[in-house]
C-alpha cells in the first residue's frame, strides 16, 4: 500500500477537515465539566465578598459589645486658652476655668565664646542645679578634655539623665551654650550651672521655670505642666494661653457618638443583606442570576442571623431590638424608627448598654451576634468550610478534565490512523482503476486496428 503523508492526498477527500470536526465534537464533552469548574470558581469569589461584608458587620458590632461605648462623654469649651478632653469616667457638669499662668521650663545661657575655642584642656564636671529652696536638686555631666562648645553641647544631650537640652546660640558677638529644662514647672526649673572655668553662666539670661496656675469654679489649682489631669474627674485640660475672661466648660454624655455606633451597625448589616440579595437573586433566566442562588451556606447564615436579630434577650428593660425602634422589614433589612431610637439614647442609656454589651463578653445582644459571626467568618467557620469544599470540587473537576482530554486525544489519534488507512486504500483503488482503464483503452485500440 502506498505511503500517505497527508490525509486526503491519496483519496482526494477532505479527511483532515473531517478529523477536525470529529475532534471538535469530542471536545464538546468537556463543556459541562468546564462550566461546573467555572461555577465553583465563581462561588469561591462570591464567598470572599460575602465574608468581607460579614467582617464589616462584626467590626461594628464589636464597638457595641464594649461598655465604654455607652459611657462616652463630650466636652464643649467656650472661650480661649483651654482645650478639654472628657473620658468615660467624667461626670456631666458645667465649669468655669480661668488660667492665670502657664507652666514653663527654666533656661539659662553661658557667656560668649568662639566656636572653635577649647572649653577645657582637662576633663571637668558640669553641675546643673534645679528648683529652689528645699526642693533644690542637682545633677552632673562629665565633660571630656579638649572639648569645644559643640562637644559640650553634644555630651550634655547624650546624657539622658542631665535634665536639660543644650543648643548653641549666636548672639552676634560670640557663641553661647543655651540650656533649657526638659520638663516644665518650678521643681524641674534650671536655676544655674557651674564647673567649667571657661564657660560660666550669664545671670542675665537665667529664667526660672514656673507651674501653671488656674482656677476651676473658684478652686485654685497648680500644675507642673500645661496638661492638667483629674483637676476635674475624668477630664484632661490642655492650657494654651492665659485667659482674660473665664472659659466655660460643659461636660455631657456623647449621645451623638452612641447613636453613630448604632447607625454604623445598622448600615453595615443592611449592606451585607444587599450583598446577599444580589448573590441569591433569581430572574428565571439563569444567565444573570446571582452566584449563590439556592446555596445552602447562605441559607444557614441567614437563618442564624435572623434568629439572633429577632430572639428575646434576657429580662432587662430592653430585651429586643424592636424596643429601640430597630426592626426587620420585608426584605430582611433593618429599619430604624428614628424618633424611638433617639428617645432611648437620650433617656435610657443604661438600658441600651445592658442590652447591647451585657454583663459578660457574650451576655448581651452584641456579644451573642459577634459569637455567631465568629462561627461564620473564622478560619474554621461556615464560609471557609464552603470555600474549602468548592476548591476540592475544582481540583476534582480539573483531574476529570485532564482525563477526558487524554481520552479525546486518543480518540482523535485513532481517527487519524483509521482515515490514514482509508486514504491509502482509496489511493490504491484509484491507482488500480487508472491501470484498468488504461488497459481497457489499449485493448479497445487493438481491436479497432484489426
């Protein structure tokens, strides 16, 4: 049999095209597998978005599981020279604050010298004096031999216990060592320095440090710093200037912050429900339906969340979200009765705190819901388990696809071999037909000549 190097050469038929069509038909068997694989990958992506939405709900509910959220106070200052920050232990009230003196650090400078001048040819000790009277203290800094003014500055600043910071000032006629107490207040005030023969203190430059002085509702108060803590319980005052007129400070419960925390939870919960709604939407066509239509994981999650949202909690003044004006609407989202919630925030903050935060980490509404969300979003949670299952199905389908592709290649190779044999047989038959036709033609010619 003649050797055929290209299908169809021997027979004149488009056998290569026929093999390609058969190969395309065989590969159609892969379509269901590829579609299933794509569906599982789409699910994995959807689970990721669902987990992100759940994480945001969990973050907002965590704030409501913290009792301090319900104790936030806010401060309002009218006037200049005082800033105030109220902590959760602050008591509501109105205060008149007058600042008569700001705290400052003590400072002093040396006589003038040249920048390159050697302050001492031998090692010496610089003595720094702080405070006055019975509170006076001192500290020393070792100065190396052959130190210049810059060397002295650097050695002082390198000593963390020196109590001062050093710099060099050019007064126009020479260079001075300028020292300033690290801390403000009378006790920490730099009152003088000595010990360096070539670098003495210029008494005219010495400025004593001082305590801050203020008056709160008629009570005189002193402070070593301009940050005054606990002069008013739970309140930090930052003094910025001497006040000509009394500054009014009002401390009151931060209802806006509490309401904001609740609104944040409602917003994130509804955003999560919208995400779930898009993922589970079904339009009857299938092509544009959500990625998780009919998904058991989503149904389980929604059932657990709905139970936590609607179930009764304890026997306190508030035992259900609906008592705060927060209810589930027909789409499963949270709907807020603004007036009812505002009234509860204004008049029953203790009841709201008890409802959301409870007495233990999981004792209140927020703790219970957080525990449910943890079971949904953790590394061993429902969503991750579903992702793991989908990934296993993707891997299994990939193995199945590879086996099918190998089988298809074997079938196509068999087709090529069979068509090759057919091509060779047809070529042989065509050759014999041509030979016989030639012989018959010769015989006919011979008969005609006789």
